[in-house]
C-alpha cells in the first residue's frame, strides 16, 4: 500500500508536478496493511516492516532479484564503460544514472575498487562487469557486436549534439585528469564531445555520462515505456 501524500489524496498526483516530484516528501511505505498478498516477487521482510528503499513506487515491497529481473525485460542495448585506473569517485554517479536509464551493463575498466557512495544502492539492480584492460573491454564489445563510442572533448571529436549514436552501443568515458586513454579512442568508432561555453576545460565525468546517456535515450528509447 502506498502512503498518502499529506497534501494530495492517494492516486491523484498534483497536476502542477511531474512524475519524479509526485512522491516528494514521502520516504517509502510502512508495513503492508490488509490481506497478505500472494505474490512471490514480494519480500516478506519488507511487507512486515515497510519499504524505504530508493526504488520507484512500482517496485515497493519487491525482492531485490525480482526488481532486477523485471528491469532485465526492458533493458536497452546500451552499455556504459568507465576507465578506473586512478580510482575515480564519479563511478557511483555513473552507475545510478545507468540504472535510471535501464542500461544493460556498466563496465569498469582497470581497478576493481570504486567508491559506491554516489550509486545510492542502485548498483544492486544494475549489471556490472569488470575488465582489467581497455583491450579486454574492446575485445568483449566486438564479440557482442557493440559499436564503441568514446566520450571526451579531445581534438577531432564529433559534437555529441549532432552525432547519430549507434543503437547497439558502448559509450566509453575517461576519468578526472587524464580523460579517455588514447588506446580507447583509437579503438572507438568515433569520439564525441559535449559542447561547452564557459572557462572550464571539462565537466565532471559523472555529469558527462548523464548527458551522453540521455543523448542515446533521445535517439533510441521508446519513451512510452518510461515511468
Ligand atoms: C574531467 S574529464 C578530464 C579530461 C578532459 N579531456 C580534460 O582535458 O580535462 C573526465 C571525463 O569526463 C568526460 N567529459 C568531461 N567533459 C567532457 C566534454 N565536454 N565532452 C565530452 N566528455 C567530457 C570524458 O569522458 C572525460 O574523459
């Protein structure tokens, strides 16, 4: 059962608000009320104690595996890779955004360890895969028939704003400081840059990943299936 908003009757979203704001101020749902539901996707612990996780209302009380399996039915043929040779703290943000866009898999290249804080536990429902080297990642992408597109604002890059992104695509991001390695750019079909107009040399890698993922979403996703 979804808890009522203090300002709005249940089931009647405020017409002035959008989908991500409808549940503003609510922090999950309390213990299940009413007859015990007979649905194997639901978690008895959550039903008994309430569900305060960072999940959309459609997944309230669902078991963790059930949520992942449901997203699996409609994941996009979009993969994200981020180089992690210096332990980049932006990876959590990348994982959270990838989860929001139902990305197939996030690939971490280099070090296995990464700071999960920014992921806000969304990594539970997101497929993650590690590759020791860029060469290993590229070989895997070729076997899977994915076109690799590097994202960086390096000389010769193509503006992301006008580029046509491949549908079966792996977007590859660099890290703070060095940016995308030359090896990765050489292996990519193209490198796309995000237009900038201020003084900074670059934007945060997590922000860049969000912009690039959304560029793919605008070109290829079925928007009628968004929440
Ligand atoms: C902070 S940047 C560092 C590298 C950057 N080339 C520089 O000269 O400072 C880290 C990563 O964020 C992404 N990024 C940042 N700004 C970008 C932009 N304007 N266009 C495309 N990617 C960008 C790229 O993936 C890049 O490798």
